[in-house]
C-alpha cells in the first residue's frame, strides 16, 4: 500500500514545485500596502501654527462675507394677514438706496414642496418632448381632465403660484422684468420650445395660475421657477426684477392680488425686495460661521501657546508612558 502510494506520488512529478496556474494576485506595491505613508507628528509648534493659519485665513473671509451681507438692502413684508382674500394696496418705505437690479421674490412658509408624493407628481419627458405630450404617467391625480391629457400634468404644475404684484412710486409705474428669472439650464434642457400647455386648469378644482396656451413651456418662466421644488418648508422664489434705482425714503405702492390659498394649511406669504452682492442675497450665516471658526482657532492657538510656555513637555519622553509610571500603592 505504501509502495503504491509512493509510486503514484513519484509519477506525478515533484509536489514541492510551484504551480504555474497559481491564484496568487500579481504583485504590486499597492496591493501589498507598501506605498509610502505620511505619518506627521503633532508637535506643539506644528499644532499652534496650523490653528493660527486657519484663524488668519478664516477671519478676513468672515469679515468680507459679513460686510457684503450687511450691504444688501432687503425689504420683507407679510401681506396675507390683512388681505383675505382679494386685492390690497400697501406702502413700503425704502430704508436705503437700492441699485438695480432689485430682485422681487415671494416667500412661502409652511409649504412642503419636498413632500414625496408632491415631488413625484410630474412627467419630465412630457415637459421637454412634444412627441410625449400624451404621456401623463406619474402625474396622478392631475393627469387628465374631461378625458384628455393635461400638459403640463402633475400636482406641482397644478399648484402654480398665482399672486400678482404691481409696483409704483407716485404716479410712475415700476416695470417688473420677468425674463431671465429661471435657470438657463432648465429653459434649455428641461422644458421644450415646441411643447405648449393644453387642457391646463380645466377641471372642477383650480389649483393656481393658468398658462398661455400660445407660449411654449420653455418661455413660461413662472412655471419653470415653481417646478424647481424647494428642499425646505420656508422658501423664496423669484418673481421678477426691477431695473430702476430706488432711493432712501422713497415710498413704493404695491397693489397685491391675493389669490393663492395658504390659509387651509396655516401658511404665510411674504413679499421680498432685495439687492445683491458678490456673495448673493442677504445671508449673515456664512460670515458668522467663518468668524466663529477663525476666532475659535485663534483662541486654541493662544491657549496651547500658554500651556506650552508655562508647562512644556518634552516630545517623545518615554517616562510619560503608562507602563513606565510607578503605579500608586506599590
């Protein structure tokens, strides 16, 4: 039995020789984790220098951002509390000189455009392709009216904001430019220039504004702005631009048509007039954040410097290792 086993083994060749068809992966420094690694030693001087550098960079940025936000002139007024519903005329006083363009926004509070069912109620293919105008999949319950498909379909388009604002100073009307208020990428790629509204707001329940059936969707900028849904329940959307100087203490008369129903869900509506800066609209948060981080880093740099000077510690002293200390009680 042993001889047979030995003969079989010798006939198959040298078992100690390496196999040619090995499953071993090809050698590389990456797979064998032999690449050079950076192992910085956090010395006190290095840590203090990093904190100081962050403070030197962040604090000027925070001051510049806060100053830019402070220079933005903004008028924010709620108008739905005493206008239920119908037309109302309000007078707004300009607090500081406002140079054009002056952006006009409407602000809605407690309106959840990010609700999952609401966000899904649209058909993007229908919005940009004339050949798919009859495709209303995903638009339920606003997909058809009187047996005909709705273009544009879905809850988002159906609930289009429809309050209007007319501005004047004395006897002079202020023209609101409503061109270019939407994203160019949306106009060019998401809404077709050969797709026209059809059967829109033609049901028994009207959700919001109507659309001109002779104007393609790519030029219906109020709709394009509205269909870019907001992530938070309080949001602003662009209404237009006033391209005229407004001076301090000017009185703007605004005639408001309060059509959009926000009372059923305890919403709020505000009218916003705002200038802009290199950073955008009024936003103190960015500047305050940079100043806070920069100030904290400066404080830590000073604290570590004080500790390092008052009670220095030798770098790499093995006597500080726990196993080299004399345990108490021994």
